[in-house]
C-alpha cells in the first residue's frame, strides 16, 4: 500500500490517478498521520465497495466497544444486572 502526503496529492494528482488502479489503495497522510484512503471505483463496483467499507466500520466499532467493556470489567455483567439497569433507567426516564 502506498502512502502519499496531502502536498503530493495536490501537486501530483494526475500521476496518482494514473497509478491508483495498479496500487489498488493509497493512504493520504497529513503531518505523517493517515487521513484518507483512495481506492479505485467504477459504476459497477461503487455500491459494493461502499457497503464493504460501511460493514468494516461497523465491525471495528463493535470490536472497540467489546474491548472497552472488557477493560471496564463489564463483560462479566450478568443478565440479571443488565435487566436491573434497564429497569432503573426506564424508571428515571418516566420521572
């Protein structure tokens, strides 16, 4: 995977577009940090590519939530404790 700076993207965009189909993915960086991903698309692949990216984001979000719950020890919460918390929150929202 090729990394290109924002500056290179501005000054050499024609070369970047030409090499994108061969590279398949390019990461655009700003001050050494990734900020965007370029990937080739076509009318035929647009919908599937967008779906795949959204699906990957959702999977990553769930993984992060799971990791955070393990860190906090919430992965050991029982169903009874979950039900009690739901009841408590519902009761508060009615007040």
